C-alpha cells in the first residue's frame, strides 16, 4: 500500500492563492464588463474597489512569495510598529474580508455568485492553513507578549536592569541581550549551586 504524501504547506497555500487570484480576477472582469447590469452603480463601485484590492493583494502575495505565517506573527507580536502590523494584516486579511463582504452583498447572477463562493472558501481555507501551521509550530499570541509572572518565575527570561555606576567617572554599561543572557546563565550555574 502506498503512503500518502506528506503535508506540504507551500503547495497547498500556492494553490489556494492561485484560486483566490483567478476567482477575484474573473469577478473583477465581470464587474468591469458590465455583466452585473441588475446591480446599482453604487454596488458595482463597491464590488470594483473590493475585488480590485483582493486581486492586487493576491497578486502581490504570489509574486513576492509572502509567507502568511510570518505576516500573522507580525500582526500578533507587540514588538512591531503599528504601521508594520497594519501592512501585515492587510496582506493576510484583504482577500478574505473583501470576499466575505462581496459574498454578503452578492447579486443574483449565478456565475458571479459561484466564483465569489469559491473565492471566499479558498481565501478562508488559506488563512486557516496558515493559522493551523502556526499553532502546530507552537506559536501563540501569549508567547508574543511575555507575562510578568512567567518572567519573574524564570530568571533567564527577565533581563538585568542596568544600575548607575558607583564611580561618577565610570561609563554605564550598554544593554546587550547576548551579554545579559550569558550573565544570567553564569549566575544561574555558579552562584546557585
């Protein structure tokens, strides 16, 4: 009996991104060519903006080989700037949100509704795969922001706070994370026997 091939993240995500891009492009083409004549002008304008954003972000993600897992980590981490977190959230969530919104406002056109449904399922599936991979690798939002109780319980997790030197002419040491880790390790090994 042959074995099932191992789970390959990149192939699945690439396939779902291609499905999202092709469905979004087809939907955008239908809006531009006027296939949704029964919809109001305002609805077609909203479809045009949302589907254009979905096509643009999906094409950017495919061409730049954006890893959604890294972008989700950027969104969940508190150490990144708000601009970087917002850009990462847009790269991950723009196809999903635009697809869901168009799906909620979809017209009675059969082909348009069909491609919007595939677009929504593929984009939600893609984000689901990325979140599953993050959970499987052990990443959680809690590990992005260390709690104070955990830092107090583990002396290696909390950095040493620099003190002012006793001699006024001496220079205060700069904070170096590697040095602090080695210093904590030295204290842990040699002073707490």
